[in-house]
C-alpha cells in the first residue's frame, strides 16, 4: 500500500523535502501582482515577488490550486492524506475536497482524506510530520485520520509582521495607521484562531520584546517541553537565530525546524515576517 501526503504550497515545504513513510506532493497556489503572475512552486523567485509587490500600487491577490492539481497527486497512491491552508482564508481546501470526491467516484478502492488545518505554514508541516509518523506505525487508515484530526486541534501558529503594505493596499489597515505603527517600530503579533482566521493578539515595540512575547505566549498556550517547533521566515535569519535561542531556553525543546517562506506566506508575511508552528 502506497501513501501520499499532499499539501498546498503555503506549507513552505519544497519538493526536495522527504518523509520516511510517504511521498510528499505539493499543489502550488498563484500570486497575482499587477499584470504579473507568480506560481508558488520550486521555481518562484521570492525576492522578485516582494519587489513587485513593493512597487505595485494596487492590491495584489492570490488564487488557490484548481481541483485537478490535487487530483493528479491523489491518483498516484493507494492512501492519501491532504493538508490544506485554512478554508477561511482560501478556497484551497474546497478545491482539494472536490478532487477527493472525484477520486472516490473513479477509484473507490483508494482512501482519501482532506484536513482543514485552520492555519498555514509550520502548523501544516507539524500535522504532515505527525501523519507520516502514524503511517510508519502501520495503523489503519481510519485510525490515522482520527488521530490526525485530533492532533490538528492541538497545534497552533503564532506570527509577527514588520511591514503592513499589503494590509493597507487591501483596505484592511488605514494608511496613516500603518505609517505610525511602522515609524514607532511596533510589531503586530497574531495567531491563527480556532476558526482559521487571523486573530491579533499584541502590539509590541522593539524586536527583542516581540520575540520574547511570542515565546512567552507559546508557553502559556501549552507545555512546550520537548515539543516540535517549525519556523518560517521571510528574509529574517537574525530573528530566527534569536528566537531559536529563546525557544531552547524557555520552552525546553531542541526539536526546531526552520523553513524559508515561499510565495504565499511571503505574500502575507512580507519582508521580515516570522511564523511559528508549535
């Protein structure tokens, strides 16, 4: 019996990433900036994307993968676990569900389950890694699905932004507010809520205080001892190195993975953005 773990590109994993017990497949989203289109696959030039967004005066947009992008990955294995970005911010989950229904109708012998992560980035990676672990234990498909859905309720995502251009262009932040916040060195710390929306938690002034507040909040939400952490960053290695130190010291875990933001997460987090799945 063969297994595929299928994710959309907001997970920030690249095709060269591997799991022990299943093949990883990635369905790319698309980012539209003015008259330019960026496909969020292994060929995307993130610096070029950020530069285009910075120069574009109008609001940019994103498009989810079509159902066929998932369908093609679903039909190449006997058992498929698909993990998608929150359905409250993207149509990706619905596209994957449509693909799963097509596969079940045409290939009734295949097992397909689509997970709504209610999040993105590192939280999706943690769910995928857990799924791979369960597959390695040889559990029945139905039991794996049940355990994955329970685990998805336990993992969380906290993130911080330094630039607010996309929020302003999309009309979600007033230009004057954005300028004042940026001028004062204020960072917004937010999380993926239980219903998969962006929930603003804190406004913190200064880089160090922001990172400390994020780690403090992680410890408040759950016992982090020995727990895995997945960090995605958009050109912010300095902050990554510092927050890794804080996580080791205060969360008492060494299981820390670092990924570079790909296109979709760079679109939302922008330059210096930092996302932590835990």
